[in-house]
């Protein structure tokens, strides 16, 4: 009897203490949320997902949940830490080891020891692109499985890996998309996407912000990736794969950015091969690689890590909607992607998917399998991932064959942007020093306070890639054929875009410095005492913040039309009132601006400044360029109204000084979503009625501002005497895909006040203009044809005549756009149309061209603006 009781007691203790029973006591996502992740016609919103993850955190000693920031609309951003109980008790130690190895400032012997002691840090995320719905659904199930399963593989993962799971990087978007799907479930619009951006400002570009870090979500994640935890593997899950495939996995297509360490490339291929093997063993077909996606571009969540010696993984999984679909097997195409055969003979597509039923759950299963492959190889090669990251960092530190350092002078045309550049680099984990004394380098004297970015640092690839120009290789679809379009961008060099001087120094030099530990800020500016007023330079972008702040507080501001009393033309004059000096001191303190005394009114023309009343067109065909424009206006504290199609039709547009139409095709602007493709209230565009309303707005004195492709709309609808010379050109003759090109700026003009004479324009299949003469036929027929009177056109910015390409890739540029207009002011009736051939606010990056937008907005309020000159006003000297 005693033996029986002893046995029963032992069994009870074993049962209740066993991990299996612990797993049974933790509810699964399906039990908690009420349906299986990926169930047909079901989608969990952010609250449902985070409530479950909080429950998992409370129920398991293997899970820890932490808020790392907030979304742009204020939702919490959570990061999950999943590992063994013992590992979670020592998180600070694993973070310290990962940091030391990533920064590579330790000895080889210590690195070897730490690699053996440490744990691989593996990052997997879901849901950055919210319309890729399955990516938002798999994280709860992956978290549950890693925390509860007791297979030997999972035990090894928990023992060797600190799993960082970011369940959603865009929670605002998940809720927008989930609400839209539920609202339209059972209607013809069930599988449509919302008519608004699913990230409040940038939509799909939330995965294009990973070196500029303009959004709070990217900053929160970047802190984890490049400043705190330094994961060795970063797995970014997306949708959708090439049609008829089930999932895209690495290896990627060429080219590889030469700044990326070859160890990164081999590591990426290794993880991709692990995934391919796992899918094959599980009989999960449709796995394709080497299509579309490359390892050239910097700025994505899986690409920025490459330049930090991290293994960046992208997967693109099919089936983005909870609605099931059937693919008829007899409709299987002979090829997919870039001509990959579907008969099983392709190395990169050996097990084709043959069609049939496709479900939301299928996508979740493929994502779970890809995630498990990443975690498994992370555990299997734990020591090697840790050591290899150290070794790549050491290679970067010891490579002195290129730049010894980059020096960024603190005092520049726009010193605020020099400081912004430094902060962008520091946000990305770059080590920055500041000179404490004057020093000599590259044959010139630099000053105390200038910034030094030494090349000898672990993240040298990131530094070099952002500071130097890109030279994209000439890749063709076939020999002598059209160019192979780069994935995303070909060039993005930051000093060029931001209008900042950065000096590359190839030889060693000595300087007394201090290493910066926090973001930099301009020192407090100076406010000189004055009886009449104050002058503020317009060279600083930050001057726009000061102008809007002071105008809102009732101050009297002017633009100085030309140089006078030692003050540059275009400077901002603030007439002194009772509390003006007090307000300026606050601005000097907050923005580092200086205000020079003016003791009498300048005896030249001054243009009075007012807060412009702005309308910003927002199509129901959700447009990222509109979002970036809205973000820019908010950043610089402009007031504006959003104008939807109905507003353009029905609103009194005469209340606005300026209306902006962001980059969008004329067809999308005019027609929007076609009838019966979206709910009726979101279809139709501005139509002819809206185009006529905009034309009336300009003719009666308003200013219409158009970016890039939207300029074609204004030219066509208003009959402007301007031609887009890039229209219809073959890509074999002319091709500039996402590159920076040189442009020269007309001096001494209100629309170009504060600008440098040469700028980098962000050109992505963009526009160049020629002025044309309209002709009319006389009564006698063709022989009496004579030029028709045309409104004057003023060239404000012109592409350079030679050496046009600054960074990226260009073909046929001199013949196609050399010397052609890049920005025009066209008189139309009593008003103006300001045409930009490029995007001056593209992704928040080209800060050197922001003032062209600001000036156009302020100029819209000035009645005394000079008449449009009928001749181009730029005299280019090269």
C-alpha cells in the first residue's frame, strides 16, 4: 500500500510539474481569441492580439512583454522576449554580450569566449504592411509554440536563442485594415484595401524609413536593432509572393551592394537554404527564390541590417486576405516571376505549387514554418552567428583602405541640417566624435565643434553607404536590351539630399575629440537688441518653424527682396513689437536660430508674409506622396485642410491661397477608383467638374502646386504652354530609376529664397519641362498659322547640362533632360501654377529642397510678387 501511495504521489508531482502540463494550463491563441489564427473570413485586431500576448506573458515564465514605444496615433508598441526561464533571468547579460560582439571593440580571445557563453539574438516581426494581413496574424501562434512546446528542437531554441518577437510594427494600420475587412465582409468589396493610408503618414513607406527614421515606429525598432540588442538575424515577414508561388525566400537576386560584408550575403543564403530544406521535408510546395528582391537598396527593415553586419531575411508569402480562393490547376502558367518555369526544372523553384484551394491559414502555416527555420538555424549555429558578427565588425574597423573619416563642419549653409544628419547617423548606431579643438585634415583647417565620423567602426558599411554616392551597375534584361529596373532605389546619398557638406578624408589625421553619447542640438542662438526690428536668415529650414510660430502670434514679418544693409536677399525681417524680443529669445533657445538687429527700415521692397491658407488634395486612391506631404506640413507647423474629391467639387476653393496636388497620375486624380471596384463614396476621382474648379481657382488668383506626375495633370487640364520632355521616351534611350540628379537654382527669386545654387533632386522616373508655343490656324489655312499668345513661364530650377547624375543610375540623361526645366512658375489667369518635375519631399529625405515648397506656399499670399518673367532666369555656369 505504501508503495502504491508513493507511486501515486510521484506521478502526481511529475504530472503537475511537467512542462506538458504547464503548456496545457496556458491557453492557445485559438482558445483565447476565439478562432484559429488564419481562419477563413476572420482577422484579429491589435487589441485581441496584444490581450492574448499579455495573457501569455502572465502565464509563462518563458515570456516577457515590454513596451518599446508608441505608434504615430498613440498605440503601444510591444516587444516579446521568449526563451528559457533561466535565460530570461539574465537578459541584461545576453544584451551586454551581443552589444560587445556587435561593436567589436574587444579582443579576439574575449570574442571567442563571449560567443560560446552568449545566446543568439533572433528578431522576427509581423505586420509592418497592414494589408499583408497574414503577417499580422501568425505572431501569437509562434509565440505560443516557442513558449510551450517540448520537442527537442524547441528546447534547443529556448536554450540557445533570445527570441525577440515584434508582433506588429504598425498597430494603427492593423486596426484600419481589420475594420475595413469586417465592414465589407459579404459584399463585393470584401477583398479590397482601405481607401486611406494604413500608416497615418506614410502607408507602405513605413518599410522605406529605416535610415531616415522619420516615424516613431521606426525609431522605436531602430533603437532595439542598432543601439540596444543588435540581433544577429532579423527576419522581416511580408506578403505577397510571385503569383502562383506560395512563398519567396532568399537567396536574393543581384546586385549586391559592395558595402555589404560578404559574410552577410553567405549568412542570408544559409538561412534561406534552411528554410528551403524545411519546406521540402514538410512537403510544402511553391517555394521560390532569386526573383525581384535584391541586396542593393538601403532603407528597409531587412536591408538596413545588412550594413550593420546583421543577417536580414525577407519572406513574401502568398494569400493576403482571409477570404479563400481557388486557383484552377489547368490555368497554371508556364512561368512565374522573371520567367521561372513551373515544370519543376528550375533550381530556384524545384517544387512548384500546382494550384487548387488557397486559404488564409495556408499563409499563416508558411509564415510559421519560415519563422521556425530561422529560429532553428539560429540555435544550431549560435556560436557562429555571434562570432561572425564580431568578425565582420573587426573587418570594418581594421579596413583603412578607403575613408579614414568623414568630417561634417558644424557651420554650414544650413547648420541645422548638418546637425540633423549627425542625429540620423547616430540613430542608426554610428559612432560620432566632436572636435574639442581646431584641427587639420585633407589640406584644410576644421574648427572646434565640427563632427568627425571615423571609418574605423563596426558599422562602417552603414556610414559609407549613407555618406558616399551609389554607383548602380548597368544591368539589362538581356544583352543590348532595356535596363533591369532596380528594386526600390538606386541612389540615396544623405549629404547630397540634405544639402550638407561632408568631407571624405582618406589620410589619417590627429584631432582632440569627445565621443557623443546623445543626440546633438544647435547651441542657443543670439538675439541682438534693436529699435526697429530683426533679420533672420532663410537658409535654415528651421527658419520656417520660426516664421509660422511668429505669424501665429501676430508678429509682422517680411521677406527682404534683395540684399540691403549687409543682409542677404530673402532674409526674414521681423518688425519689433511689444514682446517680439522675448519671443525671439525662446526661438533662439529652442532652434539655435540667431536674429540680427536692424535699426531702421530697409529702403528696398519687402514682401509681407502671412500664414498661407492651404488645401492638400487627398485622393481616395490612397497615395503615399500625399502622406509624406502631410507629414512635412505637420513637421513645420503649417495649417492646412484636407481636400477630398467631393471637397474639390463643392467647396469654395477661393478661400485658399495654395492647393497642393502630390505626386499621382492624372488618371488616378481624375478618375480614382473605377465604379463597382469600391463602395460608391470612394470612386470617381475629381472628374471634369473638379478639374474645372481647380482651373477657376487659379484663374482667380490662387496658386496650384503640383509634384512630379501630378504636373502632367495641370499641364493637360489647363492647357499650359509646357511640355514634359520625358513622356514617351523608351527606357533604352532614357532611364533614371530612383536616383539623385544635379539641378541649378535661379537666384534672387522669392520662390528660391534661401536655396543653395546647386541641389540634388530626387528623380524617380520623373519629369523635365520645355516651354512650348501654342499655335492657332488663321482664316486662310495653314499658311496663316501664327503663334498664339501664351502666358509667361518662369524657370526656377533647371537640371544641369552635364555631370547630371550625382548618385544612383542614369542612362541618356544629358540628351533627355540636360539643361531642361525642373521647376516652373506658370502664370494662368490671375494666379500661378508651380510645377515640380521631381518630388522635393520624397520620403522625408531631400531636406535640401524643402524650402522650395515652403517658398511656394508663402509666395501664394503675396500680392506684390514680381510678374512672371517670359524668359528663363537661370544662367548656369559649370
